[in-house]
C-alpha cells in the first residue's frame, strides 16, 4: 500500500475516534443552543456502533495521492445525516448572539468549536490562557461564546469566549442585584485592601467583607472559588463590590433561628467545648455558641472549669435557658449528671473504706475527692492515733491517693467526715492490759511543760508525769529540775483513761514516801517531837516531819482543862507529844501532850519512891518543873 494511503487511513481512524468522542457525550446531554427560544425537535438516538457502520463506506473510498500534505477525505451525505441526527438544527445566528458550544480542538493559536449546521467557529487561544501560560480548555468542554463575525478568508465564524462571559457576568450581576441572590466567582488577584474576584468580569471584595473574622493572609485566597452577595454595582463602568461576609452572616442567622426553634428547655445534648475560662466555658452548637457558667460545670463548688472541661472535647450538657431575643443559650454540665450526694448513704455507708485523691491541704485537715462532686474532709484529729497537734502535710500531699474510713455524712449540708487513723486498729483498745495501773514502764521524755513531762511509751501511746508525781516535796520546782528532753525514764503507771486517752505516770512512787519512812520508826505510842504550825479552837497541828502533820486535840493539850489552845500554845513552838492513833494510811495522826505529862509524872513518882533523899523533898515543885520542861 502506498505511503500516502497509509497516512490517509490513519487520519480516517483518528477522525472516527474523534467523532465518537465528540458525539458520544453530546448524545442526550451536550446539546448546545444558538437561540434560547428555539424548540428542539425530537431525534432518534444513535449509538457509536451505528455511527461506525455509517463511516465504513467513506473509509473504503480510494484516496488520491496528495502532492503536499494529506487531505482529510470528504464525508458522504449519509455520514453528515447521521451527525445531523445527533445535533439539533438551529435558526440563523446573528452577530452578538451568545451560545453554548462544544470544543472540537485546541490548537496553538486558537480553539476550534462546533457551532452547529456544519459550521465551525474559532476563538483566540489567549482567551483561555492564564497569566502563567496554562490553557484552561480541552476538547469536549462546553463553553459560552459570542458571535463576532466571519473571517473573510476562511469563512469561519469568529467567536469570543471572553466577551460572552462578560455579557453573562453582567446579566448575572443585574439579576443578583434585582433578586438579592449571590454570585459565584474565582479569586484571581490581591490588591490593596482586598481581593479581585472573577465572575466573568473582575469585581472587588474588600478585606473586611471576606469573612466574619479578620483575614490576615489575603494571598491564601487566590484560586479559591467563592459565593458572595453584590454590595454595589455600577452599570456604566461595569464595576461591582462583593461581600462574602454578608452571605455568611445571613446563612448563619438562618441556621441560628433553625437551631433556636429546634432546641427545648431540659434537653440533654452533646456539644464540643470551644474555650475554657475562669468564669465558665463556651460550647460549639454549630451556628452559635452556648455558655456553661462556672457554677454549672460540676458539683465541686470551688473547682476550676479546666479541671473537667478541655478544648475540642465533647461533653453532655442540659439546656437550662434559651433567650431567642438575644440569641443566648445557657447550658449545664452539672445538671446532665447524677448528683453524687443523692445516694451517698447507699454508696458510701458509715465505716466503709473509700479511696480518694487529696485535693487540698489546710491547717485543720485535708480535703479528699472521692468522686466528682463528692469531697470529704479528714480532720487533723483523725490523722493519727498519736496525741498532740498533727499537720496534714506530714501524712499526705496534694494529688496523693489515700484510703480513709467514712465516719459521718450530712446530705443536707453536703459534708462528709473521713478518718485516716481509723484504717488501723486503735492502740488504746489494748492499752489497759498493756499498761495496767501499778505496773512499771520505761519510756522517753518527748516534751516538758510547766505542769509536767510527756513520756512516749510506744509508737502510739504517751503518758504524763505530773509535776506533783515527780517528787515528794510539798512545793516541787520546775519539771526541768527532775527530767530532761530525750531522757530515758522509769515510771509507775498510776491510772489509765481509754476514753480520754490518758495515762498518768509517776516517778516518786518508785521511792518510799517520807510518811512511809516516818512510820517505819514511829508507831502508836511513840514519843515524837514537832513544831506547832497552826493553832485552832479545837487544838493545834504539829509538823512531825516534812510533809507529816499530827493533830493535838484541845483535850489532849494538858492534864488541866484548856479553854483556848491559843492561850497555852503558839505557832513555831517546839512540843513533845505521844502518837495516840494512825488512820487513813498515815494521813490522820492523833497526838497527845497530856499523856506525855502523865508519863513523866509517873516516872517522877517512881524515882521519888526509890530515892533515899533525906530532908525536905517537895514533889509539887518537881511536877511544876516537869510541866515547864515539857512546855
């Protein structure tokens, strides 16, 4: 086969494919129009297969050799009839008419389109080329064009896509202004104070009209397709000012109204937290925000909203107020949850053990959060079984997990009493058996006070040695005279008080008292010598030893009747007496001066009777001397 014939066959095949590509999308959809008022006539549907059959005769014809370049073979009437069935016939188009046409080919200098009735039109390629040199049209595209006339040399119809778009744009602007509807366009440039939007003609959009919030980067908008309202239109100059912000706000108002109409008081909804502040939080409801006041965030009275709400996190809330006039919606996270105090007695009965996190420390104790909205307090008195002031920071710090025992609760006032020391057994339960009265114990002096010394007996029990139990002296000195801090000491348990958690100790009880020592050598009937310390109407008190006194009754002062003891006795006077009786464990001693006188009289008489003395012996004078001696 000759080379030229091969080229022609190739071009026929290309033509066949091109026609199939062009006509297939046109079938049923890509029908261009030359006159909007023309009524289309029904046509028979054709398939690409049927078109190929029609092409067969045309492709089998011999093709004459060409001297210069191969020529596309002419298509017979049957093929043209087939094309006519795919395309509606149109009325005669006039200069200035605008129509939609399919693109047949894109060349280096022009774009070839099919304007119907076996006619082709050309459009300058520059009208479809961007500033960067990119061609924005491809074969098969449907474009709007305006008829400008015919080329005298080629008889092709000269078209303009740009002018068609401008006319369409002007019509759109007019319609948008009249009907208050938005227009569509593409941002093509940034100028001082705003953007240039191409809707067929360049329009200006001020930066303040781009969005509801301030736009800082205008260049980021280049190439974006947008929808906007026409704020102002100058018909003479074909200039328009657009506002995307106005359209956004209008749509937002519509959505707000729809939302407000759909919400009901008491509804529980899920929202996304937008921002958290000291005074509360704002939640995203779509076209508007809802507000969660601080006091409605949680049952925790003093908790900061940030403890329970995080930005971009979803949370369930209850609608507590809707103000349609102001467009404000108030929400409550707290009311969307169960109040933990409602069933605190069921969930955390008294004496149950709970686990919580230390939320804060104070001088009087520690606050422990058992669960959200349920916080109890461990008072300092319930930190440890040890006596004396305690500090919460010695046992825990904020954020620690601790176990405690529920001691009591007040649902009405929302108070929960907890105990830390109650987790362990009360050491005083066994203290009476371990430290029985009368037993000897050893301990360490932990502190000295004006009234005594505290002695640590074990890790949880302390005893007190009162100053009066440090010495037998009636007027003891300061405790520091007898004991020192840190000193190991042995003492006797005097008494225990479990309820008052007190143990009385004494060190003087480990020694014999002056009274015990006194009575070891002085029994009833013993003659003692003492000093009168007080004189009363019924007798006189005589100090026999330090801390030991006896009573000399008025009837026992003399062998003669004494009306007033003060007449015969004086304070500070030394006197000899006989112990008549000892009672009350030595606390009551009865004395007699009269018995001493009688005993002396008997002794004098006994000596007199034994004596051999001659001459005058005056017994009366001897007795008188005896009385003076005794006195």
